[in-house]
């Protein structure tokens, strides 16, 4: 009697010898029929699992695209709000009095005097020739305006202010020539020079006479005159003016520095010129390019333009949708190819905070999939309906009216349903599906 069992690649046969004893007979390998059967099983497994595996890789790619978009959303939510507003308010804060010719003064103030030692130490930087031996209020005014990034006004600029405050009066620009004229007291009060119609006030100019005196213009209730005045006197006020054209704000550097402060970065380099990123675009190779920001999770961000007007959005309905940054996101970091329109995705980040696929993104920024939903009300009953399913991001943005720009959207126009505010058309970016 024989008994058989499988043991790895061996087949063992047991012959009963009687008395509860067996002896073992073995042979190596499979028969041809068994090998054929094994190959058939392997083929079936491959046919079944290969599409699933390919789909899995696609989902991984989509997941990285989605992660890049989520980073853009974080920037929009945590950096953009107040970013432009704060800087613009800082820029405009220096202009408290603006004349019709564009001359812009700060609010008037009484300067703090400089000591002789401080004046001597800083006169080269401040452009002062000589220092007064005691408390020097003119030097203090010069320093205050220097610290604000401006300068005291010239004689011509104070003459122009006099023409505004004494309407209909011919202002003399000659030294010591007093001109009779009625001061517009309401205007002088609104500008902050006086609190009531009665007192005269003087304003320092940028012109130094000697170590004892500097030039100023006096504005009386019924006269005005240009002459020199003692630098020791604290009664003369000062206004500052920008020295030349207004300084442009470097939004791009400020934006990069704000990203450094906001996110958990692995490393960063805000000194990378935008031109270096632009030079990589035609070839599409970002692999060896230094990113402005590299996150701890491997995402890389490249600022591809200075803050500027975007030509393809120049006709956008909302003004804040017409300008912004061009941002390139490397979604795979060091593990990917670093190729534009592959794992490097370009987005517009607009002043309004909106995020749009850049027009350089082929094919038309359609990698992220979007569902578009809207509301329908029947009495008090609300029903959510789908307008678009698995739409491309750019198409959905134009269909919903998220962006209204003929240049950008082309023939894709806002859907009539989405023109009704009550329908609340909204986009929902499809999240990656985890297969395993």
C-alpha cells in the first residue's frame, strides 16, 4: 500500500511494510502537465493584476498632482490674505498731503533735536555740512525724513504748498519778501498744520544756510514769507517728501520670504533669480534647478515670474484676477523626472487668491479632475445636483464663473445655471482614491 504527500518540490511515496512500518520512495520535479497548469495559473494572475497595478501607478501620479494643488491652496489661504493690502498700505501711508501736481507730503510733525555729537557722527550720511553746537531741530528734521526713506522738501515744493494754502495769491520766491494773502485755514487745519485759524506756522526746507540757520517758509494767517531761521528753535514743523519717484515694492522677494516663514520647509533660497526659472521653461527641464522653496515632504516650488500683470488674464472681469505670480510646483521632488507638464505643474496664483492652471500647461491644465455642483431649491427643500463630472480644472473654472476672462477661457463660457447666484455653482477637486 502506498501513501503520497507533497513536500516542496519533492513527491514522497510511503510503502507499508507491515507492523506499522513504512519505507519512503521519492522523485524530483513536476510532470509536463503540471508545469503547463502552473503557467496557465501565472498567466491568469498577470492578466487580472496588471491593469490594477497600472491603475495604481496612475493613482499615485494623480495623488502627487493633488498634493501640489493642496500646497497652492495653503499658500492662497495662509499667505495671500492681507499680503498685498499690507504692503500697499505701507506704501501709501507716507502720503498724508497730496497736491494736484502729484507732490506728496507726510503728515506734519515737530522734529526731535539732534545733539552735536550725534549730528557730527551722522552728518555725512544725512548730507549735513555743519552741525549746531547745541540742540539742532533742523538736523533732527533731516534725520527723521531720512529714516522714513525721504527728504525735507525743497524751496520749490514749499512754494507750491503756499500757492495751495493761499489761493489767488502770487507767491514770491525771493528771500525775505513777505506776500500778503489770506490763508485757507480750513485746508491748513485739514492738513494738520494748525488746530485753529489764528497761529502762524513754519516748515523746514532741505536747504542749509550755515551751522546756525536753515531756510524755512512761514505761513501766517494773512501773509507768507521765505527766509532763514535758527536751527535751535523747536517751533518750526517738518513734512517729508519722497526723494524722487516712488520706490517700487519687491513683492516677489517678499512673497518668497513669507513662504519661508509660513511653511515647514526643508530648505529655501529666495535669491534664485526669476530669470533662471524662466530660462528652464523652453526645455522643460527643472531637474537640476534650485527651487525657491523645498518642503519637508519633497514638494518643490519655483517662482516663475515677478508679481506682474498677466497678459492672458488682462480682460478678467475682476481687477484682482488680472495680476499675480506664475508658480511651478514639482510634485515628485527628487524622485521624479523634473519635467514641465509631467511632474512639474504651472499655476497662476492671483492677487485675488484664486488658483488657475497656467496656459503653458499642456494639455490645458486638465490633469486635476473636478466635479461641479449647484443647488436647486423647491420651497424649503434643497437638492444638490451635478453640472459637470470629472471635468478638467480649467474648464470647470470657466464654466462656473470662478474666472471670467475671454482670453483665458476661449470658447468655454460660464454656464447659465452658474450665472444665478442662488444656484451657488462650486468646484470640488476630486481627491485621490486609495486602492491599497
